[in-house]
């Protein structure tokens, strides 16, 4: 086998291959031998790595005759895509952890796997060590998945958890996440939701057998989440989480998925009684709802060298076993081709906290704005504070466009001093 990349995950893969060589060999039926490791620079200190295996010529490595499995842990779009395509073209099986590439151009890789009869496994691309893609690809492939709802980014979960537990502001919690090594020096991919959106695209594609790219995913990060949002959630016995949500949207006849699918990432309130609310720190968890299986929850470490390497090793053993048996694993099929709906057509619920003048007609005027957009109110709570009042409105489910138009109108009302918090509400009504 060839390894492309020898960073945090790659070096863990090499360590596990060495330390567990006898077990892995017994499980596969033949030894798993590393023929070469492609790196960008040869002059780095790499403890535990045989320098004789290192090369900067990845292109030659993936086409070598003595290589039949290629593990890609370089990340990014190129040269990873070309190298994996080249490997599959020459009959090799590929294992990758590359969520960015799968979310941007998975179709090209899947098409190559189909055309060349190659295995393409990528469990490590979503939620690190948690076995999630294989259950969707294999165990649940006979079922009808309605919804995938998850916390798939540990950095943002850590930050939101700190805000909830210690009342920290976003910046303070981010600095702490950086000091602990959860967040990168440039935290954009995590805090702006790009990482979660790529994972949502991969999950939606597998769950609904429909092509979905990261560009199709509605994405909002957590940089705008305030202490007021978090304390508002607490008052509702809820917690703010960055959620990746993939769901079938029913048509007028109630046919689930009849209108298409909605794939989105945003911070939202979920009730503390929801299983996802108890996911603390940098952990990940994904809740899958399927027609016959009902609700399933997958929980564990979503990042880090060793947990991600565990997922890579699992795939490696699977593709190696397939080769020994002369078979191959599942091929991705995106036959359903369901439309990905714009956010405005997605059905959501809102929590809106307003500072308003405390006088007659104010509540009626606010309620009127919801009614104007045909948004039904589920609960209202008002608390007087001198000549002002804090008003909290929680809606029933409505199209997101109607909810956001209502909030735009509320901003313009003279009686509204401030729209203090707006947050979507997820979890069952
Ligand atoms: N940065 C990601 C996280 C891990 O915080 O979960 C890699 O996807």
C-alpha cells in the first residue's frame, strides 16, 4: 500500500499499521505492507517513520505495480483528486479522509470508482472515529432515511459548550479552544461552518442517494452567536448547538421527499431533553431517523489523529479483505436526484427575543407581523422592565422565508427597541 501524506493522521496510520501488524494481517489474510509514503518535504523530523519509504513523487508512487491500496490523507482538492483518480484508473483501491474533495467533487471520484471497478472508502471524512458512513452506505441502505441531524464539528461544539456552561462570550471561548488545540490559528473553516457544511453534503448524498455538494448547503456559522442567544436558550430549557441537518421535505400529499431535500448548517436551539443536547466538549454525535429503523444515535470523537486513523484503518482492512476475496465494496449511486431546496422553502421554527416599549397595543402589533406572513405563534412570554419589556416569541413551523421576512419587519417597527436574539429552533415541536 501507498500512503499519501504523513501529517497528524498519516503518522498515526503508520504507527497503528506497525504496532498492530500481526492482528491486521490475521484479519485480512495477508500482511498490510507500506511500500511508500508521499510527503511534500523530506527534511522534516518524522519519528517512527522509515526514511527509506519517503518520496516526494506521489504520482509515481500511486502507479507503482507493487502498490494495490492507496490511502490519501493529504487533504484539499489538488493534487489529491488527480492522484486518487490515477490510482483507481490503474486498478487500485482508495481510502481517503478528504471531506473537502468529496463534498466538492465526489461525483468525479464515484464515477471513476464505478468505471474502473475500484473500491473508494471514506469513513474518516465525516465525524472521525464514529462509524457513520458505513451504516448509511450499508446497514441502512435497505431503509428510507428521513433525516440526519448532527453535531459534526467538535471545535464549534466546544466553543458553544463553554458559552453555555461558563457564560463565556464567543471570542473568549474561541481563544480557549485555540489554546487547547481544538481550534486552528485561522478558525474560519470551523466557526463559519464550512467544515460542517462539507460533512452535511456527504451525509445528505449518502442518506438520500442524491448528488449534494458543499455549495448546495445553506451555511451559517457561530460567530454571531451571542451570550444573549445562549442565555435565551437557557430560559427555554434549551441549548445552542451548531447543527448539520439533512432532511427530506414532504410535498402537499405528505410524500416524504416529494418536494426535495433540505441540507443546512446553522446554530439552533434544541431542547435540553434532546439526545444531542447532552453532547459536550469537542465530541460529535449524529442522530439518524429512518422509516423502519426509527431513531439511531452515533456518538464519539469526531477529530484527532488517533480517532481519525481508526476510521482509516477500518477502511483499509475492508478494502484489503475485498481484494483478497476478489470482490469489491458498495458503489455510490445517486439515482434519486432529488432537488436541494433553497433555504427559504425549508420549514423551520424561530425563537425571537425583542426589547419593546411596554404600552398598550405593542403585543398586538408584534403578533400582527407574524400573522401577516402566515406564521403561527406557539408561545409568547413577556417580562416588564420599567417602561420597556422583553418579549419572547416562539413560532410553530413555517417556511424560513416567511420567518425571516417577519424578523425584517420587526426590525423596522418603532415599538421594537431591539431585536435582541433570533435563533432557529430544532428538535420536535
Ligand atoms: N476541525 C474539525 C472539528 C475536525 O473541529 O471537528 C476535522 O473535521
